[in-house]
């Protein structure tokens, strides 16, 4: 299976604005890949680096005042190598993070897991979150966390991911969040899913059940959405004015089997 992905966005920025972009596919090989930044009617340079989780980050600095257009494309994206899982990962991804208040969910996780362990515990958390939350576009903000989502019982993919990751960590299962291109997702957008460490390997889970996991392409990985945001303003000011994300699986979209073990590739 090959994937074709594209992200396009426009923004109005102040003079001297610097941004960090997490929109490039991670380590999945692509036959063709391009990133263009047009600012002030001219091509503007970007610099590729890696963040602390190994995700590909593009830095765009010194933007002139006015409209900026950013376009990223990757065609014929194939499967990457299976992600590694280390003892250090296991420790890091059990900890609380900005949007995952793990310490507050110990009792709740105990009730949800009900003595289960391993993949059975992961499946129990995914099923619980799917059944107890309503997917409501526009229902949450960037300040919402697992705590507020648990109370509101609604949200979008980032809220589902934060609550899923928090319950897993509180139940003793290392869990991290990964932004992805997700063929079949509707409405189409950047998507956030969870990877749980089971038997020393990462298994991808998605409590929204909105797209087949086997077709997803990793973009960035971290503890929560703070580490995977598609754009971060480092200096200056940015007003996002337009965004369009597309992702297609070739030759056809695979079926999603909720209980199957899937590695994010």
C-alpha cells in the first residue's frame, strides 16, 4: 500500500515571525516529497532538524509581514520500519504530561482495566473511551486536557487521544501520542492517535474509530499534543487563515479491524 498526502495552509504573520512545523511524514520513505513556503510573494527558506522525540521538524524564521502560504506534499509513501521501544521509552511514557494528568486517574483506570493486563487492558481502555465520549467538532480548545475531557464527555481526536493515553499510563501501560495523516478520515484533517507499549512493542490504537489504522502515516510523536502540534509560533505573531489536509491510500482504503494489533508505519 502506498499513501499520497498533502497539507496546505495560509496565515497572516507579523514581521520577524519564526515558526516550527511538524507536517512532514516521519521516516516512511516517499518517492516524491516537497515543502514550499511562500512569503511576501517569494520563496522563503526552511531548515530541517529533529526534535527530542526524533520527529522531523522544519524551522521557518524571519518571515516578512503579510501572507504566508505553506504547502507540503509526499507521494507514494511506503511503510517505515517498525518503531523501536526501549526501557527509557517505558519510563518516559508512564509519566504525567501537559495534557495527561496521570496521577488523577489511578482509581478510574483501575475500574476500567478491572484486573486486565497487556493487550486486553489496552482494548478495554479504547472501548471505554469510545463508548463514553461523543465526537463533537469544535467542542474543545487547546487548553482542554484529559481531566476536562473526562468531565465533558465529548471532544475531538486530540481529546480522545489524551484521555486514552492518560488511562493507559495510569494503569501502568506506557502510552504516547502520534500525529498522523489518516486516509479515510472524515472530516479530513491532521489526526492524533495513541501508541501503547505491549510486549516491548508499540501498538497503535484510536478510540475515535474514524479511520483505518493500517493506512495511517506517522508525522510526529510525543507525550501529548504539545509535542505534535503542526505549527508552533516561536516568535512574532501568526493568524491561521486557511488549512486543507488530504490523505489517500493507493490502490484502495483497507478495512479497519478494531481489535487487531496494528503498528503505525
